[in-house]
C-alpha cells in the first residue's frame, strides 16, 4: 500500500493519543503526510519530543518528525517519516 488515510495513535513522551492521518510514500521511498483532529496541547508536546512514534490500527508503526511551525488552532500538521512506511 502506498497511501493510508485513517486513525493513528501518536506516542511521544507522555502523549498517547488518536489522530487522523493522511499519508503517502513518495517515489524516492520517503513517506509523510499530515495529521489532523488533535488537541493543540498534545501536538505541542509531540513537537517538543525527541522521539515520536505513529502506530496504525494493525499494529505497524513508524517514527516521524513534524514539519513546519505549529500555531494554536491550526487544523493539520505535516509529518515526515523515517525508515520504512508503516502502511
């Protein structure tokens, strides 16, 4: 599968929450996309974390970093995955 749209669990430090993801794999093999449906406080904690993990409903998971700047009330945040795509 080269795309995934649906729920993911984001785990980073003391954050363990469900968000919505819209993810894809680029031709170069890199993966990323956007996260949405999150609480600002949770996403600020993910941004401050050195290690963030995304877990799909089937148990597959991958590490990622957030892309861009986060502003209060923002509705989506870009992500860039590392390693093999979990979907």
